């Protein structure tokens, strides 16, 4: 999966984050909709799983990139991740 496209709301929250008022990511959600990407959306088109997010991991290749991980249990499946 390549880089993700942030929604307008996500971009606004990211832009307003400061060291004193940091952006907090608590969960990761995935969906399997193949609907066109729309930055005005406020939810996944077809959420199929949601779980806890890791703390941010700074990409060693690009200091401007943060990585958040979630672990989907092996017992969950039957879908292709197309939206996060």
C-alpha cells in the first residue's frame, strides 16, 4: 500500500497541531470500498476493521513521514484493504 491521501479534515487537524497540542492517533480503521477517493469524506466508505494504533514511528528514510501501525488478527479477513 502506498502513501495515503488525507481528507480535508485530516489536513486541517495536521496543520493545527503544535508541540503543545499534538495530533493524537488512537486507532487504525480499514475498508474495502473501491469508491473514488474524495478528500471531503468524513468516514470510510465500507469499514471492515478497526483496532488500536501504534505510537508514531518516524520513517528512517524521510523525517517528514510518520508511520502508524495496526495489527489485524488472523481470524479477521475476507477483504482487500483499499481505504485506511
